[in-house]
C-alpha cells in the first residue's frame, strides 16, 4: 500500500537509492552526515587496512580512552 514510483519501486526503495546517490555526488550531504552523527563514524577498508575516523569519533572516543589511561 506504499507509494509507487513510475519504475515500480516502492517509495522506500526510491528514497534509499536517492540517498546513496546524494552521498556520492553531493559533498555537503556527506559532510552533514559526518557532522550530525552523535557518536561519530569510522570506516575500515579491509583491502588496504586503512581506517577513517570522523572528527566527532575522535573527540568522543580518543579523549575518553586517553582520560581512562591517564586517570
């Protein structure tokens, strides 16, 4: 009973596809997600073993772990 677009996908599928497209093509959307994530974000590339931590993740977890170690 959900919304159907002209391609027969449900509204939910359309919104998910549109969201992924915006993340890939609009840097402001990606930055908004990074900035608005309360706990921060991290990403591990398993093919290269490189890790990305958002600044919010570093603020939240790195300062906490340093405080615990030095406490």
